């Protein structure tokens, strides 16, 4: 793995944003419309009303001025990972990428508390979002803007081996979900089949294994779901199922 590049020369202005995306809309306004509810925009595409739920801290926001659009992959982290060697148009494409978006509308307060910190140094104040936040920043799941060159190869793909990992590995993420076991119940290593209202806990390790344990909701004992741990090939795979046992009808906590 290459050593992180120096921060010499870094400036956010070297990642021009927000870029115009057509119809007088820039990247920020598109994300505000995408992530908000009942968003009304004026004839210049500016959000004049709407509501936004900040996944980082759980706040509900009622004015666009209260909302920041965060680069989940900090621009400074990308710079240290090798983007310092890109030209300005490529950095602009990276900072405004909507196709493989790592952009999210959150409260200005939570975004500014994060700054340029990577997930080994900062996590969202709302702990229930950690299991979404860490996989979205997974080191194997950081697509780069695709540009073609004469060989027909995707430049982003060619450069990937130099630019990943974009960030240090996050700590293991622990998620609890409420489920109702299906007719066949859930098979555990310790006590066999259990049924009824259950809590499933998935602990996602940095090596992409997921350890799955299960308990009767409100009980003290945790049992290992048969087939755990499992290895997911990508960070987008988050589930409470294994090859051997499949609790059904997941009911996520509010």
C-alpha cells in the first residue's frame, strides 16, 4: 500500500464545486432535491422550501440554509490518496459526482463537526446510522469518475489500485434489527431453532466478514445464527440472513 501523500498544496478550491448540472441546477441543489421532502425550487433551481432529515444526527431541518451537502469521502482524504496528482477537471468531476454519489444532505452542524476527518476519527452522532455510514465509505466501494482514454479502458479503473484505500478502515459496525422469525424459525448453533420476536445483531468486521447473533427481544442471552460469520463480497451487502437461516419480515426500528 502506498504511503499517504503529503497535504502540501491542498485546497478545497482545487476541487471546484458545486458544478452546474443543467437546467440552472448545480450539484448542491440536485442533492437537496434528492434528499429532501416536498422540496420547492424557484426558477433558478434554488430550494425555497422543504424539509430534510439529517442522517448524521437525526435532526429535521426546515430551511435549505440549515443543510450542508457533505462529501462523505473527505476531499482531503482523497488528496492524500493520490488525487493530488489529478488535473483540475478530474478533481471537479470527483467532487460533483452524482452517478456514484458519496454526497449527502445533512445538518450544517454535524458536517462541520466532521470536517475532513476520516471514519477512524469521526462517526455520526446518531449511532444508529453507523451501520450505513461505514459501508458507504468502504475501501472497496469508492468509485471514481469514469473517463475514457485511447485504449478504451476506464481511467478510474486503471487508477483504482493507486487510489484505494481512500480512507483508513472504520471500526467494526454493530447494528441491531427487529425481526419476526418465519415459519421455520431461525437456526442457532447453541439451542437450535428459535421463533417469535427476535433481535438480530450484525457486527460488520473490517475484513468484510459479518458476525450474526440473535436473541429473544428483551432477553439477555445471544445465540450465534447458524452459518455465521459470513463473508460479503461488497460493502453494499447488508442483511440478516445466512445460507442456513433466514429470519423473515424484517421490521427496522424507527
